[in-house]
C-alpha cells in the first residue's frame, strides 16, 4: 500500500528547516493519512552525524497519540539507540515499568510539590531584577527567557549561582538545538555528566558526615533529597542521580525557555486576550494551557512497538519505531475546533498534550507552570505594553523536537 505523493513529500518537508520552523500546515496535510510510514529523524540524546536517524511510523491524530501515550506496554519508551549512543540516557523519559515506577516514586519524593513551591518567593524576587536587565524598547526576550529555568534549576539542585550559564549550553547541545559538530556535542555531554558526578560526590560525603537520618523534605537541596529518598528499601544509585540531574537540565531548561518565548509572543500578538488577563489575573492559567495547546514547544517523542499493533487500519510491527506528534494532536480539529485560534474559553483546553499523557506525564509540569505564571505576572506588572516588533524573530530550525523561537524581538514599554 503506497502513500500519496503529497503525503510522501509532506513527511519529507517536515524535517527540513522550513518544516521545523512551521510544521502546522504539514500536520494538517498528514493527519488524514495518520499513521504515516517513512518518517526519518533523530531521537533526542543521539548525535546527528555520529548516530544514524531512525525510520518511524508517525502518529498525527489526537486519538492515536493519546492512546499510544497511554499504552506504555505496547509503545515502549526504552531507547536502544540512545543506550548505545555516547550521550547519557535520560532517566524516566527512557524507562519502562517496572523500573520506571520505582525511579519515579523515588524522584517524586525528592522533587515534591512542596519543594517546588518553596521556589516561589525566590522567583517572585528574581524576575523583576531580570526584567531590569532586559529594559524597555525593542528587546530580544529569548535571552531573558533562558535565565529563568536555568537559574531555577541551579537553585533547586543547590549548585553555585554561576552554574546556570553552563546549564544553558549543556541543554542546547543535548537537545540538538545548537549547531555543533558531533565531537563538540559529545564533549559537552561528557562535561555535563562529569560535573554532576563531582557535585554528587561532594554532597554524598557531607551526608555521610552528618548521618542520613534527615528527612527527605528537610534536605536543603534536591541533590541531597535524591540521596536520601527511599522507597521499600530501595534508593537511587549515584549513577541514577547523575542521570536524573542531566534529565532535569535538558528537559527543564530548554522546553521552559521556549515556552516562555511562545507565551510572550502570544501575549504580544493577542492584545484582546492580554487586556483580559490584565483585568483579571485568574485567567492566567487558562492562557498558559491554551498557549501550550496551540504553541507548546514539545512536538514529538519516539516510542518502540513491543508487539504487532493496528493503528488507524495500518499494521505497526513489533520492533518498529513510532513517533508521537503531540504538536499535531494539540491542533487536531476533531478535538479542538478552529485549532489555530487562541481561545482561553475552550471548555477542553486542559486536554492539551504538551506535558505528555499517562505514565510519562511530565514530572516537572508544576515547576514549569510556577515559572511561567510568576514570569507572566511580573511582565504584566512591569510593562503596560507588550507588542510585536517589525522583526518577526527567528524560529528554531535544528530539530522537530521543539517548536520555538531562538530570537524574538518584542516592544516593551
């Protein structure tokens, strides 16, 4: 069964720079034929140029993506390519049950809602200072956007203040959104793992001196809390903690940076909605959800079929790669009528899939929501006008992993 030439060309254009910069028209072309065979791309954590791309089935419809994300038995998150690659494998993102549950429980104990909420006063204090540095007039908001999640991560982990600069560079290299040679990418990944291993050793020796009686919630910082976490007599190994720190940096800093950029762009391009939020700040969460639906940075993640499974009348064989296009599901008109419109009154806007769904629902979602809500409040307090400039900015074109600006000049006054 061949596919139409328009489908075949759309799936090829999808991975070109112009397709990455604006995939939505292509999703609209591909959705009726979903799942579509022959999508070739690199999973995150692999190194283009050193690792081969994978050929996958691509799922573009909301119901298909939702179902596949929910069914972790059939669609496994283990990534054999990444396990064989020079890049460190991500924790939780690339693990299946039963290991996933144990890891997730241990990590959740340390990375608790209470620990996240503790960051709020610090963030509320930090962001106005960052806006002072940003200033007024026509400014590129992406430099400001990157400061918030990287500084929050450094604060959370209990690392020295200046580390956020290195965090940003490590995350860019890992997530493929910076143009590096394979050698530079591998070197960056190794440096990141080495740095966390060294920090962990320092923390471990301090805890050994103090004794481990201290409660997880009382631990000063996340690394100490991860060292103390215990579920049914199981603890995280030092290697697992390093992998989780790496995961936090690469999963937490890039996507939240990009989400901040997309939220500020939406605020600038939707003056009526911006006016409503100003008049009633309780509408902020709905604005965040709806922007995540329409412009959520995460576009797709890979899975591997563990058995033969039929999706949309097509047979996906055991061992074949499957790409879940969350970005396309979020704009499926069957679920979200008039999907390109930003509508904060949508009754089902919480069905957006930018944080994933099911077992792998984003562990950092509460941290991301806290960061962006605090940021939006500070921006609205500080500026009376947030407007688009004549310069449309520059979209990220290196990888379909995220839909994002790398440069976004807005007019602030």
